[in-house]
C-alpha cells in the first residue's frame, strides 16, 4: 500500500485554496463590520438625543415588557449616555414625583 503523492498534493492545494477563500471572506466581513461601526459613530456624533426622546424609548421598553434592568443599559448603548446619567434618568423616569422635571 503506497501513498498516492499526487492525490495528497492535490488535496493539500484544495485545502489551501479553501483556506484562502475563507480568509478573504473574513477580511470582507471585518471590513463591512468596520464600516457599520464607523457609520454608527458618525451618526452618534451628529445626533443629539433629547431627554424626551430617551423617555419615549423608555416608554417603548416598558410597553413591550422589558425588565427595568434593561432601561439604563439601553440609554447607555443606544444614546451614548454615561452610566451615572442613565441611572439618574431611569430613576427620574420611574419616580417623577421626586424630581422637578415634568414627564411627557
């Protein structure tokens, strides 16, 4: 039983080609993801969300039944609000009587 060297070389070249295609696909996916992140950052820099917009988003979360622990995280991730400000806004949203801000 001898080793068919030609078959083995053909399989190695085939695997190398597949690896090359996979690497090209990964590079494309990385480039596309980088573009999406870049567009999002540009949008975030140009967009200044108002307090009312954020309160409306909290209303949406409340209506669809999201737990309270998601509220501040949503403000942080979607609007770029600092953690301290996000928790303060959620507290103001949930307990409007303790703040001087009128709720919409």
